[in-house]
């Protein structure tokens, strides 16, 4: 949308002679890179709401409402994690690429993926543990059924958030046309899967369709992006964070606290403490933050 509006404004200004230093070469490069991003947004939009039309057609308005509430709650939570990442990631890794070169960019992206998963993995298990209670509080008992889609939607959105990092090579090497093609293809795949699965499995079918689509999109995007710029993903760290989160998830029901917010906060403190003990990168980051804080005083 921004690219399209910019195009209209620039063309009108050029016709009126307001742009005396207009660079046709730069403008073509701008369009070549930015215009496909409109279709990336379109594909993302279809991914988010397209299955609701399929649910409406096969299952009716009540099912759409239940699915929308469940998906919206999960999506909002994951967006809190991924949106800041999306806003700051691109300018940082492009600066790393221009000033620090390949090795520094790889190192940054690897650490970014690590930090993202440290937050995303326990978020998944937290939703499994108390998501139904939060759902009832936020949307009343009437929508409690939406809890059944949580595991599929959370995993899908977490994987999609990780693709923001693994896709860096495509953006750095200006392959936004391919990014747009992959986004639109994924949206079409999602609609097709919904048409097959929703009539047979209900709203769970829509959630599974979303999960499969995000997995395929992540795999294909990462494959092409790593041809341009690959970096290491610390699989051992992923296993470690998952095991710690799983243990806390199993312990959570036995925490003698009735208030959900207090229970989650208590478990979060335990998780952070354990991760600091287990992760060298997190300890290093924490030490750096403390030093910088002291230096600013």
C-alpha cells in the first residue's frame, strides 16, 4: 500500500515538474524492490483471514466466531513477540551486511533466531497450560471451544515468525519478487487445504491447514534464502529451551496459586533464571546490558 501510494505521488509530482533531481534509475530500483512487497502483504492477509470464508461456507457463522476468537488471541500474543522483531530486524541486518560483511551478518542472524526462540518456545507451552483460562476470561465460556485450535495455530505462527529471520538473504539480495511469489503460493495452498480439511475436521481442519501452510512456507523460503545467505541455527539450544519449557509446563498445574497472572509470572521468573544458567549467549547479553546501564549513569 505504501509503495503504491508513493508511486502515485511521485508520478504526479514528476508530471508537474516538482521533481527536478528525479532519478529514473533509482526509481526503477525502488519499484523493483518495493512493489512486490504489496503482494507479500496480500498473501499474508489471505493467510490470516482466507480460511474464515471457507469456515463460513461449510460450518456457518458460529464456527467462524469461535475460530476467529481463538486465532485472534494467539495471533495477538505472537505478534507482540514478532512485530518488534520485524520492525528492527531489517535495518539492523542490512547495516551489518553493508558495514560488517558476510560473517558479521551471519552471526547477528544466528543470535537473533536464538533470542526469538528463547521467547517463542515457552510462549507455546504457556498457552497450552493456561490458554483456555485466558480465553474464557477474555471472551467468556461461549468461546471456550476455540482452545482446540491453539496448539496448531501457535506452532504455525511461531514458525512464521522464525521465517522473518531465515528469509534475510532474499531481502538482502533484493529477491522480493520471489518472496511475493512464495507468499501468494502459500496463501493459495492454505485455501486449498481448507477446502479439503474443513468439511471433514471442522475448525481443527482450518488450524491444521494453517500449520501445514506455515511449515511449507518456512521450508521453501528458508531453502531459497539460504542459497543467498545461510547461517547456523543452534538445534541444541532449541532442544534445550523446549525441554526446559516442557518441564515447567508439567509443573505448572501443581503451582499452588489460583491467580493465572501470578502463576504465569512465577513460572516465567523460573524459566528466565534457568535459561540464564544454561545459555552462554544470554549471560553475555545480560552482562553487556548491565555494563551499558552502569556506563550511562
